[in-house]
C-alpha cells in the first residue's frame, strides 16, 4: 500500500527521524519547498545526492524502521512535509511507528484530521498558525483560518498534547499578531507552548528574515505580559543544528 512519504532524515542529537510527506493542501507563499524539496538540515553534499525515487509503501516503511531502531537506537519520529494529514494511510503509518515504541510528533497545518485520529492521543501535535488574522491567513495559505482554530480546540478537548507554531515574518506576522496568537492560546489552555520560527526568504514574496534585534524585541514584549511558555526557535537555532544529520531515504 503506497504512502506519500518520499524522504527520511535521521537526527542523532535526539535520535529522531523526520519523515517527509510529499503532498500538501495549502499553497503557502513562504513555503521552503520553493527552494528545495529536500530537508534543509542536510549537508550540501547529501542534498546533491538526493534523487526522487518515488513513494514508500507501508511495507517499505516496515523494512526501514527496524534498521533505524537497531543501528541508531531510534526513539522519536516526526511526521512533516508537506502535510501528513493528506495521506490516506496516515493512521496506518502511525500504527506502524507505534509498534516500534517511538514517540511520535505530527507537524500539521491543522486544517483537516482523518476520521479516527481522535483515538491517537499519544501523538504530540504541533499546529502551525501562519497568521491569526483571517484575511492574512487566507492570503498566505489560500485557506480559511477558522477550521484550524476549531480543530485546535477539539484536540485539546480530546486530551492531545498540543503545541502551536508560528513564523515571525517582518512586515506580515510580527509582534502584535504573535501576541494575538498568545491571546487565542490563553482562551483555550494557557499551558500550550508557542514555538516561533524565523521566516526564511524564498523566491517571490518580499519579506526578509527577522533580525536578532526583532526577535529580542518580541521576547521583551512577551516578558512584559508574563508569558513564559514560548520558544523562540528562530533565535536559538542561529548557533547551528546539533549533532549529525543522516540521509536515510532516498
């Protein structure tokens, strides 16, 4: 049975594999795939070796996972993309991963969840909100914000561990908008962490990467409001990725 998985990378610093799904229902203006479909953390030499070899089947996945478990003592699987929820075999993929006693994290735009997903409460879900302003969100993604906000509430109500992710985009999604995302989080569950990534420029949109000073200003504004459960990933990753990154497939 074929999946939409086309790329797998292993990170040794936390013994995780990042499983890339090809398809996506959104058409985000700032999508990194405008630069490359391959994992941006790979070394340049490894990226040059990458050649699209089609999609993995469920059987292929069951061949790869035992090797990762044995050779690297794999502990964690991250499902990203693309958009994993567009894969009709997502629930079967998660079931296979659980057979190897892995901690599973789903990175998603949160627009759609397949029937039966509510039973997978041991999956950590990170939902990306591109903008808390409905018009801006539709402009950036081509889709409505409201189903995403509703689905976040449903996930929390059903007992999922939920994190919210957004992107600091100078001139588009800045301090005021990010503070409004925090307002939404507080209306649902104030314990939900917020991850803030830095925008990386891609061909087309006019936006630039936020400066270190802009990120520090955001940090200051969050502190003024007593908000502590925020991870400025865009600020902390400037020292570079930890450990080694290995190409597993293709």
